[in-house]
C-alpha cells in the first residue's frame, strides 16, 4: 500500500513558493501602474522621516508640530524655487543652442569623423561585395507619422506631471509631519503583545534616525561637492561655475548615474567652450577627480559603516527603481534600500538579506573582527 501523506508537505511547500512568487509579481505590477499615487507618498514619507527628529525636538520646546511642518515646507519650497530659477534660464539657453553647440562639437572632431566615414564606406563596400549579383534590392516603404503632435504632448504633459507630483508630495509630507506621533500611537494600540509593540517602536525610531542621518549627511556631502566643483570650474575658467555646482548637488543624489551625467555634460560643454581640446578635457577630469574623492574617501569617512550599502545592492536597487518609476525612482533607490536594511536588522527571517545589503566589513575576518563589528 502506497503512503501518499509523505508527499503532501513537499506539495504544500511548492504551492506556497509559487503563490509567494505570484504575489511578488502582482505587487511589482501594482507599484508600476499605481506610480502616480505611490511616488508622492514614498517621497513624502522619506521627507517626513528625515525631519521627524527635528519636529520632535522642536515640540519639546513648545513649538507645535503643525507649525514646524509648515515652516519646513516653506523652506523646502523656497529652496526648490530658488534652485529652479537659477537653473531654468541656463538650461533653456543650452536647449535653444543645442544645434549650434552640436555643430561646434562635431567640427572639433572633424578628423575623427572623417576617419569614421572611411570605415563606414569600407563596410558598405564589403557588404555590397557579399551581396549576390542577381539579387534584387527590395524597396522599403516607410510611412512617417506626424512628429509634432506627439512632441507637443510630451513637452506639455511632462512638466505638468512633475508639478502635480511635487505638489502632492508636499501636501502628504506636511500632513505626515504635522501628525506628530499619532501613527506611532495607533501602531502601539493595534499590535497585540507588549513585545511586538516594543519591537515596532524600536524599528520606527531607528528608521527615523537612520534615514534622517543618511539623507541629511548626503545633502551636506553633495553641497560640499557642489561647492568644490564650482570653485574648480571657476579656477579653470568654465562659464557659470555656480550653476555647475548646483547641478552637481542634484546629480549626486543619484549614485553612479549622476556622476557620469555630470562628467559627460561638463565635457561636452567644455569642448564647445574652449579652443584647446587638451585644456577642455581638464574640466571633466576635475569633475571626475572630485567625484572619486567624494565617493571613495569622503562618504566612507563621514557615513557610519551601518549606513554604507553594498555596491552590488545599490546598482540592483538603482536599476529596479529607475525601471519602475524613472528618474524619481533612481533618486529614492538608496533611501529605500536603507529603509529595507533597518527592517532586516530587526527581523530574524530577513537577516540574510540584511547581510547582503551591508557593505563588507574589513575587520570581520581578522583578529579584531568582533571589535570592528561592534563599532560598526
């Protein structure tokens, strides 16, 4: 007689695994289609977590949370409008002059372009020689759609979408900051046991501390890097150096991609601006050197080890959130990673994921490994 009960646990395990996979795919699909609602909410949550310690500190000094939230929102709006005003006219000027700048850039590389044309001609001749003599070349009929209406839709809808997202983010952030500890009190009341309540409060407060420390420290580092880039470009004679410093400040919030964008854009405009190609290359070289100093020396020294992420995890998070929500998703990739890591540090079942997200500890396998891990 065959005993079928021994196969049931494996069957149930496979079913649970399949259901979890389907649930994961469904969550990602829901996040993709609901990005217009979720993106402002996530951004507002990060802003609220960043300034919650400040609001709590001010409330101890008899300043109401709603007043602190409004003042912080006004400061954020004023800073954003000032930065937008400073950048708008220069960026619009670059966009208007894009055809002329491209022609100047190609003219300075005319020697390389002529060499590339020779290579293309040789390739075409080889392809013609490989084509059978009796073959009849087929003609391809291409129906061109009108480009102007689609272009106008993109140009009008995208700024409107950004404005709506920023306004919704600001409204959500003000309400989250003005609520004080209301959500924490509700969380304590909902959880059944005292142990769960203590763990939840501990996770929430550490999440506030970690996210606030990371974002405020990153903002300070980016401001210093922007100032250094502005001074270096001023010394090298680059036009509008303070605007480059402001662009660097915003670029550096997106890991890797921001630095590459800054190097490429500064190199392009330096080649267009300066007559000497060798001198023009000093601009992207200076940008690269300062970015490497910030990423390899300054940030590891300033940020505590527990806030430093695995570079592979950063790249995966950056690619995932950029695919899911575009440029805003790339900007929140690392803060979301820090948030996930805080949860992993307090939940035993997620300890493996937390270890993967952490940066390698240099002293972990050495004789002072325990001491290094304690100080991290």
